[in-house]
């Protein structure tokens, strides 16, 4: 599954393309027009998708901030990086996107939320914990160094920079400043722009949209899973959440306009994606960390050289596939340690005539995901099934993996797309579970973990009336 390290790729001009990652936090896939949201929240993103490539079924490796971010910086599963939960640091010697682009001659920059320097700092990030980025304007835990209209980021020397205005606007302005910097004419840039929006403001469990934006969505469109489940706090927070998404799209428009003004838009590979989704406390007592698509599925769009044509990819795609895709699109060697595979062979003309990445031509029929903090779990998302097994005896905070898992979730996505009926205890699905167990074990081993035992669901013992004891 590891791509080859051949530097050849779809970039055909003498100067290799710029690469820009526009990365949001906790954004559901169905906030976008391209996925059916009727509120017109994302016209800029929808246009990029119409011109480029929409990864229609894109999934995080783990629905929590730090593990997901570790995967996007490295192309590795969270347990491979060692960042299997929040509060852990990305190992300093891990091969990363920034190091690969820097070694290829790119000017590298990171702006916004990092969340990969452990818990020893909320603000400045030591140089050795920046995964190889040169230009730096970020905070390790942006949710604790900022509020909606109070933003503090730290430069490469650790000095604070305070910004006025709405937080997403401040990050967008910093990105445009980076894009407009003087650099050698033949030196492209790689910029990772990482927002906190539309994540809640931790200090008060709120979704602070720009002034007046919540009012626009006071009577919001409600995704079918939230409406069916009831409970949670979506009724309170969807207006603010949607307002944050709308403003993010406006910032995306400003960044795209800056590239157009410089004549570089068509020479820039743009990736838009998010770290995980949001179920608004309908599945557990917080916002993610669950096996459901509301937590796992994210919007993902690519546009740039070799990534054009309004293509909508039907394949199931993991976050570990995005870093090798970016490197291949730029003609930069892909480290052998990356565990994903480039999407370029799936895009008409996307392999640049080089015949793909030297991988098997058949795309995997499922994506593997991991769960931490709420429970220690491993699961598969296929065309039809959502299946996950958990380790009931494991410590969800301290144990990165387990030797033994048992069936915990089974949803038939064909008849139950909102994942409302867990079929794991239904004996009629025993043959389905058996096949999925075997597939899960294979994917766990392929991800680099020891082979576990996965057993059938064990129903809780029935209570015995006291008068019979």
C-alpha cells in the first residue's frame, strides 16, 4: 500500500506547483453545497469542487484533533505516529509533509492551530516540535490562546502576535501575507493553513459565529441523523456552527482571490479538508470520538494541476491517502513510511502519463478507523457496512491498542444511512460479522499493529432478581 518514491508526477511546467492546505476543525461533510446542504454556506468550495476533484467519501483515521492532525502531517495512522489521543507530541524524527516539501526546495509555512506539541504548551511551539516547517505563525492549542474576536499566534521565535477582528479572518490575512511574500521566482511554497472554526469555543461550549451570522441561520436545515436522534445540543448550536462555516468559505474566497491576483491559482494544488466531523452530543456526551459518519466523514476537495475536470470520486478515501496525493501532485518523492496511497491514479489524467504510483490498481474496498479516549476501538467503513469492535477491558485514555476486541457496532448503511439501528446482536447478521471481523484484522495488521483477536458480541448478563439468590 505504500507509494513508490519516484519523483515523477503530474506537474508538467518547469516550476513545480504551489501547495496549499485549507484545514478546518470539526466540520461535517454535509455542511457543503456539494453534499446537499441547501443553505448556500460554501459557494467558493463548491466552485473549486466543480473545477477540480471532490472526494465524495472522505474519512478521518480517528475522530479527534491530535490523532487526525498527526495523520495529515505524516500519512501514517495515529498509532503508527504514537499520537493516538490528544495531549501527545508528534515524534520529532517522524517523516512529514513539511520535511518532504522543504527537502524538495519548497518554502514551507504553517499558520493557525497545531495541537501536536503535547500539553506542555498552549501557545509557542518549540522549533523541534514543528515537524520541519520554516515559516511559523501558530499556537499549539489555539482554542486556549484565542476567542472569536481575540486571536494570538506565535512566530518562530515564540513572540506573540495579536490580531483584531474575527479569528478566521485573521488567519486568512496571515495566509495572504505569506502568499505575497517575496521569494525566488522558481521557488514554490507549501502552506498549511489550520483553522479552529467551526470547532466550539472550549471555554464556554459555544459556537461563536461572526457578529450577525448566527441570525442568518436561526431556522437551520437539520441533517437527518440529528433530527432522527433527537437530544444533543444541535438545536442550540447549529445556527452558530453554520455561521462559522459560512465565514470560512468567505476566507477561502479571499485566499483564492489572492492566488488569482498573482496569476498562480492554476499553478497551485489546493486541498480543503477537516480533521473530523461533529455529532452535537447525540452519540455520547461530547462532539466526536464515535464510530458514526457524523464524526468520521469530512468534506474533501482538491484542485490544481492534474486535479481538474469536476470529478467526483466514489472511492472510500482515508486521511492517510491525502499526504501522498499532495506530494505526487507536486512531483515530490513520497517517503516510504507513508501508509496511504495517492489518489491521482483515480483521476482521469491525474497520473500525468506515468501509470500511477506503482501500487495495486484495485482501490481498497473499505477504510480503517481507530477510536480513542471514549473507548479503544477499531472499525471499517465499507460501501454498505459500518462495523467496529471495541476492547472492553482497555483504558481508553492510556492504551493505544488492545490484544482483544469484540463486536460492538454494525450498521447497514444501505437501509440505515443515519446509523440508527445497531445490528451487532442480531443473529441474522452473523455471516456478515464474521467476514467483517476477518477484514478488520487484516487491515489492523496492514496498519502496522500486532494481530489482535476479534470475537463475537457478548451480551451483558441478565440481572438476577435478589429473591432468587
